[in-house]
């Protein structure tokens, strides 16, 4: 999200809708969750015949059997940057889409997704006993051109991205100044700077 060239105001793209999926049972075990996720996948591809699935792990391929899928990172980024909309159970796919100004319906299967949504002012949705009504309604609002759910994100995303850029510049400068050319040392430096980053982002 710290790419300075990316757009930050949320608008519909011109390309196909995307469903970014991850096996939520790693975080949310139970037959109800499994059934809800399968129903979400089935609904998405019935609703969007031109849609495609996004997966980054071989273990997630079973969720989109016999569906158009994208697995290569560069292609994933390119597709997310121009998608009409993105429905995502993956945190990072949703973050990338937002960085490019694409509307995202987040399925909050764990606390990371819910916390990120709260930070930028986007409502997270759940695959729950109530079924898929809320994420489906949210997706249909986007399709109809209603992007009012992203008003807060349009204000917060530029601030978040600017602070990320500033932080990365500081970290890189510190890494160079300390002569930490070894990847493990640089990674340790990044971990130590994490608290500063969170404080800066949460204004």
C-alpha cells in the first residue's frame, strides 16, 4: 500500500470481478464456516460469469475447482489494479485492491481482517449462521454504483499510505546508516520499528 503511484480514491475498475479466497478453516473451524465459504464461491461465479478466482497457496485451489483462477503474483497485482470489484477472504489481496482504488467486500475470517477494516473505515462481513445476505448485498451495492460505504476509506487511505511511505523511508535510511546489509539483520530492524509504525498509522 506504500506504492506512491497507486490511486487511493475508491472507484469501480473496468475489468472482471475477482474473488480472492483462502481456506478459512485454518482460522475458523467448523462445518458451518466451510459450507458458508463454499456457498460464497458458488454464488460469486453464478453472479459473475466473467469473474476469476485469486489464490496464492496450492491448498486453496480446491475452493475454486474448475473455475478461472489467477495464481502468479504479478498477474494477481495487475488484475487487482483494474478489477470492477473484489470479494476477498484474503487480507493482502484486499489491501492491494484498495491501494489501487478498487472497491472490496472483505470477509473477516480472522481478527487481522477485521482490525484492518476498522482502521480504514470499511465494514467487514462474516460468513456466519445468518448466511451470505450481508456480503451479497454489499457486493450488489457496488455493482449498482453505490460506493458510499467507502467514504471513510477515501479519507483515511491517503493518510495511511503517506505514513507507510514515510516509515519505509525512515527504515531504509536507518538500515543503510547501520550498515545492515544482511537480510536477517534488516528484518530484525523492521520488527523493532513495528511499534512506531502502528502508533503513526493509528493517529
